[in-house]
């Protein structure tokens, strides 16, 4: 279930997405970006995990969504009614920290994503 995490302007969402695009796997980073094929400006950002100092390309630890629940809203998958593992809680915190740092205009330090 997607829940809103931050509400910002559409311009700030565009800045966050632009920063994320600089750090995609294709550019040597750890993110995958998926635009809505319907052209509605909804974007999903997947954060891949780092283990033993190496990027694990198909090891998503979390994702966040821009403009899915409403324009200018950055949302995350969260459903507190379900039992969760400690790993899921940790990964969600990583996603939240990533969003917070991206909103300041910085890309988070890669060491924030270590899984080992």
C-alpha cells in the first residue's frame, strides 16, 4: 500500500528525479527509474543494494514513487497493519533517508546502502 511520505512542489519532484537519473545503473549508480508509460508523469525509483562493496543490480531494497498518489507527492510502500521483518523496516528507513537527502539536493552517500 502506498502512503504519502513528503508533499512538495512539482518542480522539486522534477529536481529529485533529475538527480536520480544521474545515478542510474546505466550511469554507474544504484538506481533504476521507471516512467509511467501512460505519460502521466508518475515515476518509480528503485534503490538497489550494495553487498560486500559491490552493487547487486537486481537486488532492490526499496522503492519510492513520485506523483502516484497525487501531483507533488513522494510516496513509499508501507502498511503498518501487516507483520514485517526487521529487514523490511530497515530498508524502509533507508528509502526515507534517501528521499530526505535527495530533497536537500544531494545524492546520499553510497555507504548508507550497505547490506552487510
